[in-house]
C-alpha cells in the first residue's frame, strides 16, 4: 500500500498552545509504516521547518530528501489530495479535508486516521469507499446519450406520474388525442395528424385500421412491473374504446431504472416506428466494487434502453470488470452494432 504522510498534521498531534510540533511523531509514523511493509512518502508544508521542535534534524531530513516539501505556491492539503489521487495512495492524516469534498471524490476512503499513546502511534483503517447510489441511472444516461448522438430519437421523460392502471389509461388518451375534440372524426384526425407523412397516412386509413395503430411502452419501476402487465389488457381496451379506435393499441411494459416506485412514464409510438431489434448492443466496463450489482441489473439496463428508444427486443448488455477503473461509481460504456438489426428488412 502506498501512503502519503501528512507531516504537518502528524507533527501537530497532541500539540499544546505553548509547545511545538513534534518530529518524533513523524518518525514514529515512519517506523509503523515500515514495519507493515508499506511504501510511503513524507509530505510537509513549507512552514513546518520553522515550527518543528528539532529544527536541525528536520532540516537534515529535508536535505536528504527523506521529507519532501509541498512546492511553493500550492495549497498543502490540495497538493496532498491531488498526489494521493494520482498515485492511488492513502493519506495518513486526521485532517478531514472538508473544504475539498466537492473536488475530490470520497476523501475519507483514502484517509488513514491515527492516534498516539505516548510516543507509539496507532494507525486506523480508512472508511469503505462510498458507492454511487445512482450508478444504474448514470449508466443508462450514458448509453442513451451515446445512442442519441448517433441520431436516434430517445424518450427523455423522467418526472414520473403516479402509478395506477387508471392513470396509465388516462395519460395515454390525453397524449394520443391532444385536440380533446368531441366526435369520432376529430378524434381520429387528431391522432393521425401526429404521424409522419400525414397526407399519405390519411389516404391509407383503411389499411391502417386493420392493424394496431400504436405501441405504448409503459415505463415502470421493477416493483410495479407485475401489476402493470396484469392490467395491460384492460388499459388497451379502455384506450381503444375512448378514442374509438378499430384496433387496440399494443401495451409493452418495460422496467425502467429512471422510475421511482409508484411512478410511470409513457413512450407512445406509431407501430411502424417501433424497431424489431435494438440497433446496438452495449458493453459496460465496471470497477470491481460495483461489478456484481451491475451484472445483476444488466437486464433492467437493457429494458430501460429498449423502452426509451422503442425496440421490441432488448439490446445485449455485456458487463466486464476493468482494473483501470478502481473507484466505486467508475464505469465506461461502449456501443456495438447489432448484426441482427435490419436483416429482416433486407430479405
């Protein structure tokens, strides 16, 4: 293990108002780390050489480069934190570095606290790294943004509406018939006017009426999935009846990691806009801390992507550990072309 000794903090431990920082504290820390076989560097604020109790010995250690000083013009705490991040090192210090929490992630997982009993130092354990509670959402965001950058339309609604079969039916009707006109003709025209190539569609009304005109992707939290599926048939019948559709819309319920329990969103597409296959498969490189969790949720990630881009089949999601990604919450995502995409249309 690599350790940076915060020399000023260690030397000041137990210092009283009329006393000086102790060089013996630093030397005690050095011995403890050596006994444990750890690699270390002693990093001190430049002002410490003017305050330390044994100035002659301290300056000798500086001359021998056994102790290193923070370069002039640098904030000592910031420099130590930056060095620890670059070297993936721990920091022996009782300083909590609170003012740098926004810049440096999870400082307390790097910090080794300590105490003294006389001249003997006891080095504690650093806190376990904090996990990113929203890593699933962050991964999905990253994937969907990459897909959008390839000029695919992505449904972005994340606010969530209170979940109930009734609310799903109501919201679907409102979105599918914004005109809110009384009368069958106006309702149907309001629906079809939202479709691409409106004039051509209106010329083909008879053909359209023989198939399901819409696919409604109901995006729900996994806890609400079973209830949504159970109610899908009644929701479809209600929508078709209220909008006087000859064919019922298809209801596709999808687990969506952006939804909180008890909420839903709707991605409503004309049936011809729905893709049979996802155009891309996904590879996720992940740190060892989150690997098991992400693998367990890989299907929910695939469901979220499919529901928001509008494809029947889920993309294949491969989760691979990567030792370069060391901290909790670190990940990288990559899109691979799905070789199955488009083959059906080419036949």
